[in-house]
C-alpha cells in the first residue's frame, strides 16, 4: 500500500437501526495530493474525515494510513502523528489565551527537546503568517487569524496529511481567501497532502482532484473543471456551481461565449440590453 490513505469498502451508520451514512466507499489518496471532498449537507463527507482519523469507530470495511489500519486501536496514536484534522470552528481547537502557548500545547505532549519545540513552533507560525502575533491574546483575533493559529498548532506536529473539515465555512470572504491560500502553499511548497472537506464547489478549483459525495456514495472522482459547468449534475447532488460558471453557461446558451475568452460582442451587447444591463 505504501505512503497513501487507502479507503476500502467503507460503510458507516451511527446506530444499528439507522440507514448507512456511507455506502461502500473506495478511495485512494496518495502523499502529495490535494484532494477536495465536496458534498451537500448529509452527504457523509465529514463522517468520512472522522473515520480516517479514527475519531469514529470503523466497523465495515477498512482504512489504511501509510499501511496502518484504523481498525487496530494500537495504530491510532501513530496515525494521528502523521495525519491531523483542522475543524470547522477554530474556537473548539484553541486551548490557550496566548497564541504561542496554544501552538506549543500539542507539541509538548510528544517532545521534550525545548529547542526543537521552539524551532517547530516558530516555523509553523511563519508558514501561516502569524509570527508577529505570537504574543497576542487568542480571544482578540479574527476568525481567520484563529483558524491560522489552529493550523499552526497542527503544522508544529509535522504531519504528512492534513484534513480540513469545513475549515472555511465560518469565515468571512477575506478570512476564507487567506486560509485557502495557506492550504495551497502547504501542498505546493511543503509537499503536505491536503484533504479539503467542503460544500463550496468553488474551493475545488484549488485542488488537483475532486471527489463528489452524495447520499453516502461517490458520484464523481476526477478533475474539478470537468463538473463545474455541469449544472444538472451539481443540482442532482445538492451542489451549486460558481457564479462565473453560471454566467459562462448563460453566454453559451445564447451562442455568445465561444470558448477561450472569445465573445460575439454584438450578441453580448444585445443580451445585456434585453436584461437591462450595461457593458
């Protein structure tokens, strides 16, 4: 299996009397990938992330993280040393009132070397552009800054894989943009495998692969751009395309958009006039 996350025939339900939330999921995520797992509410995407990390007990199928099965309880600690999760609400992960203390917290549980701890913490804060805030009170930070502190705490552990479980959903547009930019850098510059769990289809454009979950099953696994313009597919799976793709689809429908940024300007002007808009 090697260095990858291997999800094999995984199904899951919360109670023996309930229906399955996940149904026979098969998925391989290799080290170095940037994979976006997208789906509407109730699709099973967050459940899958918690199974990979061993937060939920897996009873059906198996998941291997670098050949270590999550079904073997003795592997969980070692799995969590190389695979971390950043959750939706940063307030649920921040445990200290001082930024520096918060990033140090988890690392002190696995390291005794003070010099190594300090090196890792400062390096992590630099990667998320928060080094100048190291002595700030965490309660005084914005939502985006708090999420960066949470990411720094994870980075200090030097994981190979990081799952971001709806980590941008509570942020304003600027905070979201900052966090997504950091994710891209972590993958491209530092080679960390990123698994982004989201219901925002536009976030998939950052990844090199998108997996669409709907009603507990994989409906698509491939390149993001191949589904962005398929409004029927997205609607069927409780997703919405981006505004720019909607505009492109409207222009295509009216024969105005020809691809490669080529427009029939006369037809475009006529359409905008009919829509009471101006160029």
